[in-house]
C-alpha cells in the first residue's frame, strides 16, 4: 500500500490537566455563555490541529481519533491534496452560486459521482450542503418522478435533523423530542437486524417488510423505499444477506424508487466506494455527504437520469449547494482515496479490528456482537449473552475510559449500547493498534 506521510506526530501525548487543560477550560467557559446546551460535544477539549489519526487540542494534548468527526475525515482532517485544492480554489472565488453563474468544479464532482456510484446506467447528480439536505431532495425527486407520496423507512434509521428527516429518523431522544409536528406520509417498517431478530435470513426479513407495506400502505401509493445499506446512528446494523436485493427487486416490480442513504457508509468507509456494492445492488438514487469532501460541507443526490426528468427547472438547488471550494476539496479527496488506495486500507482496518476484538465476543458474556464492514466496525454490549438486554452503561463507561487515556471513540445505537470505530482511513497501523489495545483494556475493566 502507498506510504502516507504525516505532518503531526502520530502519537498519544497527554499533559497533566488532560482531558481539559487551561486553554480548553477557558473556551468551555466562553462556550457555556455563548452556545446553547442543545449542542453537545463528546470531548471536553478544543481542537487546534489534526492530521492522519490524531487531533491536537488547545493545550497540546494529542489524541487518537477513532471517530473522524462522525465518518467525515476519511482522508484525514488535513490531507495535503485537499488543503492545497481548498487554498487554490479560495484564492479565485469563494462563491458565485451555481444557480446564478455556474463553474466547472460542480460539473466535475457530478461526473465523478456518476462514474463511481454503482450502476452502469445514465445518471445525474445534484449537489447540496448536508446529508439531511441530500435526503430531503432525494425524497423530492422520488415524489416528482412517481407522482406518489409515501416514503418507507426502517426501524433504527437515521436520516438527519431537519423537519422531514426527523420524521424519517427512528430514534426520538435526542433527535425528535419536543420538535414536532413531523412531516406526514412516512411509514416505518422492521429492519433486518440479525443480532436481535433471531438471525433471520434476509429474504425472510424482506418478505415481512413487503407484506407489511403492501397491506398497510399499498404499493402504488409508495414513492420510495429509503434505507441505509449499513445503518449508522442505529448501531452499525448490517442487514442479513439478501435483504436489500429483495427490496430492490420489489421496488423495480412496483415502480418504487429505491434510495440508498450512503451518507455515512459511502466513500471507501466500508472497503468499497459504496456499501451498496457489498450487496450487489444498484440503487435508483444514492445520497452522499460526510466523507465526500475531506471535511468540507458538501452532499449529493446521484441517480437514474430519467428520475430527474419531471423536476421543473429551479426545483432543485440552494444558495450554497455545490460551493466551489467544497467541490475542489471533494475532487482532491476522491483523488486522495484513489492514490492512497483507501478502499484497501479500510479492508485492512477491518482485519486488524477483527483480529483484536473477535476473541472478546466468545470470551466475555457482555460483548454481544462485533459487526460492520471495513473501517465501519462496532461492538454491541449486552447485560449477558442469554437475555441480550442492551447494556448502554457499558458502552458509555468504555468510551469514557478510552477518552481518559487519549482515545476518542464514539457510542451509537438505538439503545446507546454500541461502541463504533470510525477511524480516518489514513491512520497508521501502529497507532490504530495502540488505540485498540486501550479499547480492549477498557472493555475488560469497565465493560461488565
Ligand atoms: C449523518 C447522516 C445524515 C445527516 O447528515 P448531516 O450532514 O448531519 O445532515 C443522514 N443520513 C445518514 C445515514 C447519516 O449518517
């Protein structure tokens, strides 16, 4: 694999007042007076620099990053090509608005998305700023194309925090609590969740979904089936083999648009450009964001050209959508993924993670399951292997244990009982190994 060189030392280095030194403490005080508590942060320290697998804080602490700012900095937080491309782009123009004066970068990102996403058919891409905005627009496009209303979503789904995407998201607290009323014509069906549905086969799980939607909604009323090929905030749930292909087939038969929300799983995270490829499916529309632009805000909807045909000129867009600096960053991030073979790195990360964590599943009663693909792996914690009751305090305590020792790690899941690994794909094997050793120590000492 190509060698990656780093600007910052790839190490854990903690000063005496870690996790909140004097500088971070001052910032925390200013924050408390200026920023509402509704925006919560995992870490008590404030970042000033980041590169490869580390984040450096305002007091000089260097911490291992196993979260990538929630699966965003796949190429690292200051990948040289991205930095250079942003600097070059920003020195020419920061904005014109693509809807007013178009520019090449937007077109080039659309071309790249059309080429990289699964499916050998004629495609189009439209750019936005956030994952939620991409999902909202995918729904708009599907409704316009079909002339139908209903959107089918799944248990444990996460699609964002805007009004429509809150309705599409499953979990009430903290995402929806107190924020209704929500958008209508959203129908939720059971997800294939092998660990919690008795290891039901994918076809069987799909049959239940199909029966439910045919009986309760009616196929000819459904505009789209929307699903994350691997659920992110729901707990890194990988559906059983065959679940997604069955749903895609059913959608094809009934003129329903199949939308894959690849906002978290896309762009090399799972060892392929898109998680849909693991399932051999070709979604009609794919939403992307997070890893798409090396940390710059950008998102997209990509899909079958004919689905966009009915949308009137001016029907899609937004002031900042496809910002030229973000587009430049995206092209550079994609080049970096190709050059550094980040799909191979994600696959290698999975090997390393499985080697370290797999033995714990048999050994420790409270380690329920290791699952995921590539550099999107997670452990689900349970009270014991018989009842499999969710054990959220284990996940919380283990994450806290890691943070105290300089490893930033995120929890997730409907029940909050999952610890997820989302390292930048540019992390060195040595640093990843060191961080995983601390994670394993944490699992053993505070996971019970
Ligand atoms: C993060 C996420 C979103 C929302 O993206 P934002 O950029 O936070 O709006 C949507 N779908 C999935 C699968 C996500 O993981």
